[in-house]
C-alpha cells in the first residue's frame, strides 16, 4: 500500500529563515512523490515531484525537496522563507501506472512571520 | 497557460437536494479526478475516470455520487441527495496519465 505522512500540523518560521516541511513515505517499490501548495481559498498548485534520478528536486517558487531512501523521507525545503509562503502544504504519492490517483498526506500549515 | 475550470465556485443547497458540480479539464488530458476537502483539512480522493468509465472510486463515493462526461469538454460530479456532511470543497483534476495532476480552484458546497 502507498502512503505518506506529514508529522507536523503546523510549522512557524520567521521571514528569511530556512523552511522545512516534513514528509515520510511508506510505499512498496519505487515511490513517486509530489508536493503541492494550497493558498487560502485556492486550489492545489503543483510544486515539484520525484520520479527517479537526482535525490534533490527543484521546483516552483524557490522550493526544493530531498528524497532520502534510507530515511524514507521527502522533506520540502526553502532556504529563505517569505511571508507569502504562508499556506497549506501537502505531500502526496501515486502509483506509477497511468491514471493512478494521488494520495495526500494530512497537510502542514506553514506560517511565516515578518 | 491551460487550466482546469470549475463551476459554480460556491453553491448553497438544502439537504436532500441534488447538486451538479461542473468541471472543464485541460483539453488534451485523458484522466479526470474528483477530490474533496472538508474545512481546509485533508484532501480526499473520490473518483477517477478514463475512457468514459470510472477507473477507481473510494469508499466515500457511494451510490449518492455519480460522474459523467456528457460531451467532449465537461466532467460533472452529481450528488443525488445531499447530506449535511457533504459540505466541503470539491476539486476537479486532470492529467495526461503520468505526471502531476492539475487542479481547478474548487467548488464550495454548503448543505443546509
């Protein structure tokens, strides 16, 4: 079975400081992992994905994520957070076959304070 | 940039009424999905649709729910007899099969 978990309901960080949003996975075979962001009253926006290859994946808005097989993690990172990064972040996984659904973690609310 | 569009953005209905939520997926996409999110919480999968039939559905997607692609562009979610607990944001998504899903802005359903 595929699943992802986000251990933190909320992360608070000061503007300019590094931001990390944690995600762990438990999947059989090779995971296919994603990060999405949801701004208030908006839909889900794709940030980045890991399929295979380089463990460090770069995405939109200056975000990146590191795939760590030994720790079964796929943490989202940003070197310097902005107040505008305040949002709800979702980690997700899906099977590799065409049309497979995304299964989301519980979400982590990020609050960046000025 | 192509996007998934959803209507209405907000619908208020009485319990027991039928509701139809509409989606226009990105034009060259082949796979379509509905998800729901209750009060900014977890995003839950409802159903996936390909080649004019349901590919997969969750336990939430019971007999009160149905999906349809009535023409070449629209993808609809129907709730036959709404319940209070159906109040949620409903998101439509589409993709070409592999890769990321593209989501619409959502339809907020309020059941009174």
